[in-house]
């Protein structure tokens, strides 16, 4: 028991610094995995309005995998259509096109959801609370020390990170400081990250000349696309509308003048502009349409676009940074919060596996390998997009300007990227591509493409993503082929025996209870009327719910064609390994099970 005034000492498996989108995504995932986790934040209360607001299609799928998408879809606004406006020959602006907001054919939810950051964070905070974790606030870290001992850094049960915390509002009679000894620390503390600076990690990239204002208003307007994403290029500058929950809209307004910069620091100085000034610029850009507001400003801010990526995302695989702490870019492509949440969705299961002794510490190297490349790609995309968005429109006088066609093409080309659907992780310990041909359209390193199959036991249709929750387990999908064919049925039985043999990956890495590490599902290619789920060998139907069929539902409304969609042969079948984060890790034919063993041997710890 420490006396008042003396810092108390504590131990924790994972300490998360910062309760923004990256932090709460990680805390919730770890809480659901029963990891001993704490999360602190310097703000006395959570975000009430404003900040980031767009959730991309892939992020909706990720939220669904944690059981959180339903509330997001209920509370948020759906953005399906985009409209494009350019200078009109008669002055003012005119609409030149309308197009789908999302160009990602395989998106399960082919739209963006917009909702203010506070409401999105609340979805995670409520889920965390149900699992016994709450954000501790207001608390700031004041020092961080990482052990220099090689042995300690390599020992997964050691606590090599020492963080001193300062309570900004300590309870009466309690010390205002605490020393936390952690196995792992995550800095999810934003663009001005204390953790990143304390570790001496540099941010590489540059600040652009693009200065933007943001206002959230309830509009009083006759603009016909006020409820669509609208990209407006006018001679007065560029604007963008993002429709929001209820009647709110967000306006992004490009500012041409350098008046908003502090001449000494070169930083944006909010005192040099007001939301009224921003609205006045927008009014000018929207002519001949009216753009005004009912009531006040819900939220507003100013920013200068910086496009930077941290030199590294981890130190000795013990302290990690995620989200804005390791990459910053412009908000107009709606990436920041999505990239942040997907960073920690990638990291959380890896931490859980290492902490449980299931995987080697080296697994954590794949976090930086996968997410830093993504952040770099994001910056490259953002540079092109920001330039097109902030550039002047092409006119007779300005031949170097941006044409409408260029902008629209970029908008659609980058669709797979902005939606998050096209994220592709390169080969590594957890991404083996050698047998891609046996599931030719299920790209190894990309997320498992959604598709509706029917459950063999009761013919209930299910999207395959819904039977693969983010529960830290690897999903072993056995595409069993045509079950009614006697020769194929014999191959399936032989495979089941081989997978269930004592020396197979299932038992070697199963730590006494393989069903906690691996979830085995079977997907047959027969008709629901022709098969019983009990036709499969017991290993491939460990629960009645684990057998699916590639067939339509009873009314032929959904389902069917899954083998073709995934590029899997009906006669041959395939084994598909899906990582705990929903990405395809590897595939193999039935007669190459040793390659699945080799895959798991490269990063998992045998019992």
C-alpha cells in the first residue's frame, strides 16, 4: 500500500495511451480477448461533437466482426451518391456528374457511414465497459523507459516498459503519480504524439500549402445535392459537402489566403479566422445556389494538410504507435479514422496471441511491415487526391488546371483504396501465396470477400463474414467440393483424418484446446436438398452450425455461385486459412496440408 504522495506501482499486460479511434478499437478488441489492458486519456471527457466522421465500407465490415456495426448503421447517415460541380460558363457553378460514392464492387455495404467521432467512440466505449474496461482520465504520461536487457525484451512474460503517469485530477489523499510496468505499450495519442516524441521517432514527409476550414451546420440551402457527397470546384476555391446524421452537413472549405498562418511559427492560427468567415467563403463558392445555416455552428476547425509517415511504428516490438501518431493526411478522402482503427485491428490479435503464448514475439514485426506500407500508399494516394481537390479547375485561361474528367477518374480509380476494400498485405510470415491458383479469386493478403452461403443444418443463409468474427481465432475453411461424389467424399474423409492426426498443426499449435485457437468450417458444393451436415466426418463438423453449402436460400433470393466467385474448383476443393483480422493468410490444395503446417510453424509456438 503506497502512502499519499508516493507513486503507486502496478503491472499490466498492455497500456494504451490515447482514447481516440485507434486506442478504443484496440482496447475493445483486447478486452473482448480477455487481455489485461488499461487505457488512459488526457481529456477529462470524451469527444462531444465534430472531429472525424466518415466510416468506409471495409471499416463497417471490421466493426461487424466485433458485433458493433448494427449500432453504427442505426445511428449514422449513409452516403451513397457523389455529385461533382464545376465552373459554369455563365458564372457560378453547375453539376457535371453524379456517380456512386463508393467504387468497390465487392463491398458488403457499398456506401460510407457518417457520424461524429464522439458517437463512434461511444460504440466502442460501451462495448469495452461490458467487458470491464473503462478509459481512465484525465491522465498524462510523463516518462517512458524501455529495458535495455536483451533477455528481458525477448521474454514474453517480462514487463520491460516502465511508464510514469500523472493524474491531472487525483482523488483526495491519493498520489498524483503512478508507475506502470507493462509488457506492451501502444501510443495512440494523435498527430502530436507524446509517445512518438519520447521514443525519438521521426515523422517523414512534408506540410502542404493547402489550408482548409471545416464547419458543421444545419443548412438553409437550395443546393440540390446537399444530402450527397458533393465536390465543388469553383473559381472561388474548392468545397466539399459531407452529409451527416440528422440534418447536419459538414462543409470543407479551401482557404486561399495565408492570413490564417502565424507568421512566427508557420502554424495555423485559429484566432485569425471565424466560422462566419468560413461560411462567407462557402456562400461565394456555391453561387448561384444559396448556402446558409439554421441556428449556430455545431463544430468548426482549421487545418493545414501535412502528409507524413513515422519512420517506424514500433521499438523492439514492445512499444507501438498507431493512428495519427504514425501517419497524417488530409481528411477529405475520409481516411484518417479508418486507417487508425484498422491499424489497431491489425495489431490487437497479434498481441493477444503473443500474450497467450500461442505465437512468437516475431509475429509483432508484421504490424509495422503491413501497416507502414499501407500508410505510405495512403500518403501517395493522398498527395494525388489533395492536389486534384485543391487545384484550380481547368479553364480557357488556366490550361494547367484540373479537368473534371481527371478528378472523376481519380475518384473512381482510388475507390478500392479509399473504401479500404483493396488493402493488400504483402507476403510475410502470416501471408503465404504459393498456392494462390487453387482459390484464384480469393486474393491472399486481402480481406475475405463477403458472400452468402446457406447453413447445411437448417438452410439459413449467412454472409460468410458473419461466421468469422474477430475472436482471435484462425478460421480454417475447408471447401469440401461436391459432397455427393463418392471419390470426393473419400478425399474429404482422408483430409479430415490427416488434419486431426496428433502431429498436424491443429494439435501441435492447439495448446490443449485447439478449438480456442482454430475454428474449422466446411463449405460444400452440393444442393441443400441433397446433403445432410452429418455426411461430413466429425472433425469437419465440430458443431452443427459449422457446415455451409454453396447454394441459394429456399426462395433463391441470395446465395449460390460462391465457388466460382472465389475461383475454387468443385471437384478439387481447397483449404483456406483466414487470419483473425479477416484477411486471407494462405490457401492450399487437399494434398498439400504440409504447407498449412509450414505456415503456422513460421510464427506459432508449439505446446
